[in-house]
C-alpha cells in the first residue's frame, strides 16, 4: 500500500500580517475618532471628509515611514552583529566553538555528541557565522526589500482602514446622520478583519474576530471620547 506523503503547512508571512495589523488597526480607529469628534462640533459631512482625507494622507505617510525606519534598523542591527560574529570566528574560534557546544547542551545534546558538528562548522566559517546568528542571537537574515515592503504595506493598510469609517460621510450630507453608519461600518470591518487574521495565523477565526472587535471597539471609543472632549 503506497504511503501518503506528509506535507507540512506552516504560516510564513508573519511580518506581512504584522504590518497589515499595524496599519489597519490605526487606520480604522484614528480617522473614525477624528470624524466622530468633528461631528460633535460641525454637522457638515463635507468638512469631516476633507479633514478625514487629510488625516489619512498624513497618517499613512507617518506610519509607512515608521515601518520603513524600523525595518532598516533591524537590517542594520543584523549586519552589525554579523560582522561581530565573523570577527570572533576568525579571532577566537575556540571560544566560539565552546559556545556551539553550550547551545547544543541546551537541547540535551552531550558535548561528545556535538563534537562532530562543531568540527564540521570549523571548516565552513560562513555557515558557522550563520549558525551563531540564528541559534546564539536568534537573528534571521532580513529580506533586502523588507523596509520598502513594510512601508508600502503599512501605509496601504492604513489608507484602506481609514476609508471605511469615512465612507458614510461621502454619502450622507448630515455628519451626525453619517456617524451611526460609520460606527456600524467600523465594527463590521473590525469583525471581518479579526476573522481573516485568525484564518491566516491559525487562531480560531471567531475568537480572533471577537477579540479584534472588543479591543478595536474600546480603542475607537476611547479615541472618540478624547476627540469629543477636545472639540
């Protein structure tokens, strides 16, 4: 009887999902709070839309720039540590070899059992440094396009999220009449967003959706109350 091949499916787009979560979460709450706060002071959808679009433009640029700088910082940190490890492998190889043995011992591998691997890595300095980066420092080599992709993903998610609570103000002239549609749109968007996020990350989608609505709803309500207090 032929054996069925075992295929493992692992989610490997954690960084992309993280960027989407960051951009979408802020995009849903900040423009909503601004629009709701202005609604309390000015019952004119045109003004709310103008202010909301200006905030979305500024917010997406700021969030995208923040994501870009964070990713660049991670890449610079990795390369700095890589150079340090490469120098240590050249200058103090015995000390680095002992560190490999210590790493294996953390997994229950005895020194005599790991000796062959240590000697093999001594003959391959490049792989030795890669091993130390991953297992001693816990650092993975960053994608060269990570900074650009992060900035684009966060900014795009912010714009997409921000247009949802603002959409009713395009259709309803009375800002106060549009507010309740905006609340409903935002809550539904949070629910769908949480459900989809759960599907991608392996978390129970319903639980993820409820958590996102609860946390996002609290954040949006707090932002709304602050905006109303200011206006």
